[in-house]
């Protein structure tokens, strides 16, 4: 959690993933903790920054879609991997 990294990765068959500014590992946490922890990180990031979140909560996809719709942050990419969901969120200007 809290790792700063800017990189581009490729997931087999999914093409390149976006580069990111901050990484958040919430694997093993259940709703609502993944979204709450992501919100804390997004609040301290600069507008336009990109957050990568890795989660194992089975409802993470729906939860993050709803959170981004409410908060104004942009949900850029979601990858369903064998053991986790990888989510990329762009911090809004507000």
C-alpha cells in the first residue's frame, strides 16, 4: 500500500494497462474498506493522477463503478484477473 510507481504492464490478452502514480493493495479486504482506502489515497493525490487498486472483494467492480459515478473520479480501466480485480482511477479536478 502507498507504493509510488509509474510503469506500463501488459496482462495476457488484455493489452497494455495505463501508467499509474500510486498503487493501493486492498486484497483480502471486504466492502466497504477497499473504496474507503482508495478514497483516502485519491484525496491526497493531485488532480489528474492515476491510482491503481488491486482488490479481491467480489463486489469491488460494482463498488468502484458506483463510487466513481458519485465522486466524479474517472474509472479508466478494470481488469478481471484470475485471483483479483485491477482497477485504474483518474483523480478528478475537484
